[in-house]
């Protein structure tokens, strides 16, 4: 088993690819900026998840409010027209 295994199969990235990306980011932004960038990214993801959950709750509440109870249709018997 590979020691650099990261569960990022959704993007098709393995450990080596993530290591290269991390090295490039370190070169571009420097060691002092990376923690700030990661912190900002984490906050952004958290806020997005929170907003998505609130949107789902609002949509469910609206659907419950608009739910109309259907009246049962009258059934015809064989003898009536």
C-alpha cells in the first residue's frame, strides 16, 4: 500500500500529485501565507455548507406550506352514467 494515500478519488489525484501541487503552492505563496489561505478556504467551505443547508431547510418549509391535499375522485359504479 502506498504511504502517501489520500482519499481524493473524486478528482483522480493521488498522493504524488497532491505533493506536487502543495510544493507549487508553497513556492507561489510562501510559507507564511499558506496557513492563512487554508484558513480562509476552510471558512469559505463551512459558510457554503451552512448556506446550502439553510436553503434546503427553506425549500422544504415552502414545499410543506404549498402542499395541497387532493380530494378523492368520485368512483363510478358500473350501473351509473
